[in-house]
């Protein structure tokens, strides 16, 4: 089994210190996500899936890994990072907004909210505005948004898929 916080030390540290009520709230989000993921597979496979692929922890760790890649301009270790993964990571970050809105104030305003704000600030520092949408041919959101979050209109200073 892989470590969800591999190459995401800041997320790991926050997760290890989360209070029990916040962990319970996150657990409820993960239980709902598990049912969504189970509903997408054949009945004989459903019971084999015991935890969601896209858990809240995984989404935080994925966002941190992207930010770290952008800061250095290269993937961690020998990790291949195609441009299509960038769009997936932006979609995953969008879903964190939805998750955070369902969590109690203690989570939104506590260490999880602080972690997300810090990772977002690091993303902004490692990217520049892209009003021309130069990445749009390769990076598209999977959901329709009335107005895309600003991160979709930015491009990395150092593209991690060119490393």
C-alpha cells in the first residue's frame, strides 16, 4: 500500500495533528466519496473497494505535490508528470473547495484551512497569470464552471512536465 503523503510532508504534519472531531468530519466526507466510487464499478467489485481513491487526505497531498513540483520545476524522484496530470490536479484542488464547505468551522478555520491557504499562496508564487490561456489546448477542467477559479488562469513559472 502506498503512502498517501509521499512527497507531501506539510500535509502529513497537519494530518498527524488533526483533532478527532475534524478527523471524524473528514471520515464522513471520505465515506460519501467511497460510495460514489463504488457506484461506478461492477457489482462484483464494489465490496473490494474499502477506501476511496480520492480521499480528502489524497487531495491535499496531491495539491502539495503539484505545488512542490512547480516550485522546483521537476517531479519528485523519478516521478513522470505529464501535462494532463496538471489539469487533474487543478480539478482535484477545485474539489477541495467543495469538501471544505461541508466541513465544520473548526476544520475550515483551523489547520486544514491554514494548510490549504498556504498551499494556494505557494501555488500563486510559483505561477504567473496566463490571460491568453496558453495551456488551454492541453489543460481543461472536467466540470463546467460559471467562472473558473483563478488558478485555471495561471501557468507555472517552471513547468513540471518539461523536466
